[in-house]
């Protein structure tokens, strides 16, 4: 096992960034400032409740959960009930046609949602219809089932289906975010619902954990921890078929492994390991049988890999130019090119699900802001600019939002920003330090 003073500095370098600036290269920057996104309006009826025993609060609670999910998604906002010119409550689910669309468009609704609650055996089942009122066309019909004690999750899932029916892209109110929190007194992996509810620990042990990342099928969370002789290694929690515990046991076993990131297919990982005086990026099959070194530049530090959605490219951070900047290389390690020239310090890249953008941190005047760049580096978009540190962006699976950590209220908390509307929401509060979020994929579990 080879270790050095440089190796011992890698944890703060990877988790927080470097501290030695260098002059930025001169390059013209094209900046685009996102405008405000205009949301559509959806009329959500009170669903008829056929579930027994009757509960007069159930329909109201589900309606509230659906409307909160829609508000969180920010694409279809609930229409105020006093504006309704049609029925407040679903009486019967319409068939393939309806005859009151004019009332709903006059109400100001672009969409209408109706539904019926049923179920049994400790479960709630909702049958629903989503209508385009302008065309008087049914966009979607379906059924969702959840445990009776997860009514809010059921409403969030339904709001996501409504958004998908109207836009073609599923909403994210029913997704989850992993992050590192010190609320138990030491650094553990936590999971929180996308709207900030239901925070719970995914790991519990006194070892330090850093840098969570999801398996692409949401079946577990990959993270780095220090258990083996104080040397970092990658482990996974299990939420399904994945086997919990240390992975890649026979891969680079004598070297510190600081981060793993699964490819979009889940068949391989980009792995950061220290070899001698450098940290390099390797591509490793999930079984650990195939290992390819992608970077090899002497004493250069190459870290923070993020895959393109098609798995053909990897963006990463390197100090090969004298200071940390974002680079992009192909999956074989070739054609590496620098794409950030905004400042003399760039870090923590995150590739968007549609492949169009890479979110990253930019240090200016001693503090971090968040920017977007396209993979060519020709376009830069300021995303979050604030007088405190905003760091570690991670994209929602629909590509409409970015979660990040910020110390703008003293301690680090998680925030979500809508990329188009710039609406900002805080997810955590009064729970010690919450950092390095990783937004989970869509899941039907």
C-alpha cells in the first residue's frame, strides 16, 4: 500500500475543492440568463371516496397532497377552487369523451384531473383521468396504489403522472435525494423525499461517509467510507437486489478509493483512486473484472467524474492547467478537453439528464456560485449567484431542477432551484450540516 502526505490531503480536496488558485485562461464567454417559465393551470377535483370504512378527511388529504406535489413540480399549478365553473367533486369518471370542457377553459384551467378512491387490505387505490381542456382530449388514465399510511406519497406520485400526461416528462415530487448529514453526531448517508419530508438515515456507524451516488435503478446508494485501516473505500447500501457492503473488493485493493459513480446503464463505474502522488479516474465493470485507467498525468489530481446520459463521455475536475477546472473526455480516456474558463477555480460537475448542460461550482471572491455550461464549453449560464457558498449541484431526473448545498443561513442546508423559473426552495433546516446531495432516479418501488 502506497500513501503520502499528498494522499492524506485528498479527502478535503475532493469533498470541498482545492485551495491554490492559478490564473484563468482568457477566453470569450457567452452568457445566457434564463427567463421566467410560465406555468399552466390544472383543476384538480375532490376525488369521490368509495373506500370503506369512510373517512371524511381522506379525500381532502389526498387533494392537498396532489396540489402540493404539483406546486413542487412547478409546471402545472393548481387552479384556485373559487375559479371552478365545473363540479368541485368527481361523481363519475368520464369515458373517452366529455362535454364540459368549455366550462373548464373558461375557469382558466389548461388541464382537468378527476378521480375515484378505493382499495382495501391496508392499501389505497386511486383511479384517475387527466384531460386537456383546450382540445377536450383525454391525455392519460391510470391507477396508483400505495399503503394507506402513505397518502402523501400517493398524492406526490399522482402529481408526477399529471405532469407527465401534460408535458411528456414525469414529475419528480415522488423521487428522493441522498445526502450527507451530521444530525446524528457523525457523517451519515441520509435520504429525504424530494420535497424535504421524511428524512431518514441510510447508514448507521461511527465511520466517516462522503459522496453518495445512486444506483441507476434506485436499488441502493453508493458512498465512500473509512473502515479498512483508515483507508477510504466504496460501499453500497441496499434497497432491493443490490448486495449491501463493500464492493470492488479486488480492484486497486492497495490504493485509497475516494469515489465511485455508476454509469447510466449500471454496468460499470467511474472510480477515483490514488496511485502514488496522483489521483486518477478508472473505469471499472460492476463485477470488478475489467479495469481501465482513464487518466494518467503524473502528479495531477483528476477527480469528481460525472457520466454523460449516453455513457459515452465523462466530465471531471483536473488541476492539470495549474488550478481545478472542468474537463470532458470520452469513455476510453481520450480526447480530454477543458470546457470551463469562467474563473480560476471550477469544481463538482454534474451532467444533466438530457445531456445539454453540465452544472458546476465556480469560486469567485472566495465563495462558490453555481453555473451551467454546455459540453463544448461555449455557453455559460449563471444558475445560483449568492454572497455565500452554493456547492455540489445534482440534477433531478426530469432535468428541470437542481439540488445543492448552501451555507447561506450559517450551516449547510439543501436547496432546490427550478432551472427555468429560478424558484428556490429550502429542503432542510435546524438539522446540523447537510451536504453533497445526490438526486435519485425515477423509481416505481
